């Protein structure tokens, strides 16, 4: 049996090399990811210390501004709606129940929630937070990075987002 081991090893290597692509051929590459498509995106913002005028302007202007900024990041949403949350608890409940996809609120309000939805984005040094409905297209890194970049490009014109850039809040790994 010992004298057949080297022969079996050579046969095994030949079989493995026959399974790979032929010389000159490339392995098929994964298809490039196309745009992330969403039918609708329901966004809710916190009242915070904003005036009624600023909130009205956000509800009126933010859907188109966010739609265009997301499109620049490879996310196509057919429709975006913006509403103003009455309280952090109500915003969290709306996210959990699926009435709101993404909610932006002060980080301290998010931290005070008893059962907060998934954290998607953070802003500044504990200034802002965005929580998200746990759905495959919304809770992953691709959407988070696109949403952060989109919000950061329009943030100066929209006081509802605060003064600091947003970034993906990478989920902590389970130990």
C-alpha cells in the first residue's frame, strides 16, 4: 500500500488541476452589483431644537434632495417620504413596526431608548444617530454607506441632520 501512496497523490493532483479553468481562460467574475433599488423609503426626523419653519422645509425639500443624493450613490428609490417624529419612543416604534424605514434622531435620545431598533449610522462625537428597520436592503453596509454619503452631501442645507458627518455604525461582532 505504501508504494501506491505517491501514485495516488499524483492522481489526486491531476484530478484537481483538471477541475480548474483551462489555460488561457479566466474564472467567471461575479456580476457587478447594479443599483440598489427601493420602491419607497420612509424617513423620519426628530423635532429636536428645530423651528417649525425648518421642519416644514425639511419635509418639503428633503425627499427630492435625498432621492438625488442617493441616486449619486447607486441607490434608486422610486419614492421618498419624510415625516417628523413626535418623540424618540414613537420613532423607534414606527421603525420596529415598519411604518418608517430610517429615523434620524439625537444620539442621546437613541441611547435612552429601552429597546432601540438597529443602529445604522452615527454622526460626530455622539451627536446623531440613525436607526433602521431590519430588512436586507436597508440594514446592510451597502445601503448604510450610500445613505451616509448622501446625507453628508446635503447636510449643510438640511439642519435636521446636525453639524457633523454621518458614518456607518458597523455592527459589533458577537463574542
